[in-house]
């Protein structure tokens, strides 16, 4: 997240700005990478790009399977511990694009807005 620090979090005056949206970007990035490692057969690519709209994070993995929303409850009806990553990503990302890779696998790209309340 060096790109966030360099391009957005530390503006001209050098004092940190609103860290709420940076926290969202770090959480989404962590969930994307975790999903690639846990469900996608491994991480094949990782890119971060700062745009006028926000922070675009792209993660490639080896799996052709599309992400799925897991049930928020376990078999006994209790709230599940874990398994909420894709739901978090969908909630915090402004846009999501999933593209098949020519060599197999897929790339999940998300745009995280860096303006408060613009998810």
C-alpha cells in the first residue's frame, strides 16, 4: 500500500489525511490476496494503480472458478466465523471486474474509492 501512502495519504503538507478509506483499501487488498491463496490455487499477479477515481487493485490466481458468496450461517444456523471476504470486497469496492486469463485462471480487479461515502 505504498502507493496509497505516496499518492494519497500523505498530501502536500505531509500530515496523514482520512485513514478510514485507506483502511478499506488495505482490507479489500488483504481479502483479494487471501482469496487467491486460499481458493484460487495461488497468486499469479498483483497490481496497484492510483487513478482519478481511486485505487485499483488487481489480483490474479490459477482458478477459473468465479468467487461465490458464502452463507453467513453454518449448518446449525449460527453466524459463521470466517468466509465473509467476498461479501466485504463487494461492499467496499466501487466496481469489480473479473477477467479470464489466456493461460488459465482469472484476474479480479476492484476499484476502491478514496473519497469518503463514495463506495
